């Protein structure tokens, strides 16, 4: 949880504008970082909008705290739906994981002066020029890479204060560790994929 959780904390609370109660946050999908971003943002009182290509995954997002959900196969122009849900204002913050495939709509979904945290580049697409949209909207795109101890401490603080339990998508035993990495690369599981290691006392320890 520490890597994904600290990355989510970095995205939400350590940028030029930290997420606060009453703000609106947009997340994409139900991978480990996204699930924790939903939980953390909703826990501190932000409104979360989540997108996914599958209704079943959107239901998971709702259970984790998302208030609004958007199936981007139903709404190909999902930025327009985000603007509708926010009365044309846009969101304060986007946790962006698609890269070129989603960045244009993420910028459109963001309010003037808002922030886009670039966490990944999972969706393929043709190159696009995002500079005019950022300049004319006074918007900020911030790359997220790695985390610091203070981010992990903030993660622990929020998790303990709000009793957050991370979403576990799949647990495998140590002899099947390769399976965990295979599933991770396929991005077919929601939440965190973990490996259980047994110590000398026969007690299971979550290792990843």
C-alpha cells in the first residue's frame, strides 16, 4: 500500500494546490493508485467523480467513495459529462493516468486555474498539443514520480483517522509471485495486487 498510497497522497496533497474539503476531484479507472485516490479524497470531504470503461468497476468506485461515475464508452465525450455534473465549472483536480489518450479531455474537465496530476500514460493515442489549453485556462499539469517520507506519514495519518482499508484486487502466495506480476501487467484487477510471504512461524505477511 505504501507506494500506491504515497503516490496518491503526492498527487492530491503535495502539489501547488492541495485538495481540501468541498473541492471536486476526477479519477480514472480502478487501479491501486486510483482506488486510494478515491478513498483519500472522499475521506477528507472532497467530491469525487470517477470514470471507467466498465459499469462493474464504476460500482467499485462508488463503494470506495465516488459520488458521480461516468462510463467513458457510453460517454465518449466524457469531459462534456464532467462539465454537466459540475454546472459547467469543471473539477479542481484530475488524477490523470491515460496520457495522450485522455489528457485533452482531462484538461477540458478541469476548471480555470485547476490542476492535473500526471500519474501514468496507459492509453495510447496520437500526439496532441496541450499547451494552448493549459495557457488559456491558466491550468497546471504536474508530473508525479516517486514519494517522500512525509508523504507516507500523511498517508498513515489519513488512513488511521478515517479507518481506510485499501482495495485488494488479488492475493497470491509466494510460489505464484510471477502470477502477481503477470496480472499486474495486464491491469485486469481492481485495487492492489499483493503477494503473501510466510515467515518461520507460519504467519502470513503481505509483501507487495
